[in-house]
């Protein structure tokens, strides 16, 4: 599952149920923290992922996370369903 190159960033979702790992390849991998199983791979950026941030646990909106890359793009993802906003 590590075919995405070297990991560059790691963040937990606010609920703590998932880890999001960013890679040199621009890919993101979502992992379940309880079972340590791979949930999904997302094609996020065309170059290295160099930033990840999760919305706060007590946010008044559905959970999201943001990824940014060396490709100078910023992506907002829904943490429920892993869909790009």
C-alpha cells in the first residue's frame, strides 16, 4: 500500500478514527486507526503533499480536512465519504 512513494505528512481526523497520510507522489491514504486498515486512496495533488490539517472536533459544520501540495493547490475534503469539496 505504500506504492505512493515516501510519506511526507500525517494528521488525525478530529474524531481520532482516521489517519490521513500525504505522500511525495501527491496521493493521500486514509487509514482506520482502530483496525489499522487502509480505507481509501485519494489522488489529491500532482506533486508532493506538504500540508494537512483537520477541522476542529467542535466545529459547527461537518468534518473536513485540507491538503496542500507543492503544485500550489489547496484541496478541501469531506471526512465523511472522503469527497473533494
